[in-house]
C-alpha cells in the first residue's frame, strides 16, 4: 500500500502534474493542495512549510490531503483552509492552482542528515525563517491533557522508540543525553 501511494505521489509531482508549485510565482488568491498521506510526525514537520507559504502569500488557500486518521493534526491549524481524505479524487484536483505531493519526500531525500522540516520546505523551494512546528489544540484537548498529565513537579520525556524509517530515528547518544537532563 505505501509503495503504491509513493508511486502515485511521484506521478503527481513528476509525470502527470500540470500544476506544480513554483515558489517564484505569486500564489495570492490561488488554491494550493499539499498531499502527505500520513505519519503524525511527518505531518507536524510540514507545519513550518505550511505557515511559511501563508506568510509569503497571505491570500492563498492551502488545502491538505491526508488519511482520515491524521486529519486531527491539522483541523485547527489557521493556515489550512480545508482537509481532504487521501487519496483525493481526481475530479477535485482540477480545482487547484498548484499541487504537490510530499509522499517519499523524506525517504527519497538526498541528504539523510537534513531534518524533515527542512526537507519539506526545500522540496518546494521555500526558505524557512522559523522552523518551529505547530499543533493547534482545542480548549477541550488542553483541559483533557491537564487532567491526564497534571503538573507534579517532575520533568517528563515522551519518546517513540521505533518508526518506519531510519531518517526519523534519533541516534541513541542523543536520547541518552536527553535522559541525563531529567
């Protein structure tokens, strides 16, 4: 399934995309579709690029296509105009002025030492001025988190020990260093 998705996105970007994103154009008043089927972290790593596009072209509409399970990550993001279930219907593609698919962007990256945030921006020719990722929580989500994880005077570290690609894994020495700070 993932290989098929990657090939579909490569096709959109290279072979059949009559509407590539070009950072040298004026995108004000235009609709831009960014596609990334999933990965919680990967979609969060896209947020600096999404924000930067909106900073450069305030009047553009940025829409995202991802799997339903990942839509919650972006549903409150003020820079995102709409979310579409992945795979997006071909008929819907006609309404966009630019389309870019980020599937395999990290896996095919020429530099395995480049952070995912930089990879997404560089793939479409955007220079980031702020690499901070964003997650816009609802008041209800914040309230839930405060109840589930009350401040108890202790530092916490959340760590995902495994992921689907080596490029997303922290070297063990960095993890050990972070643990010594706790």
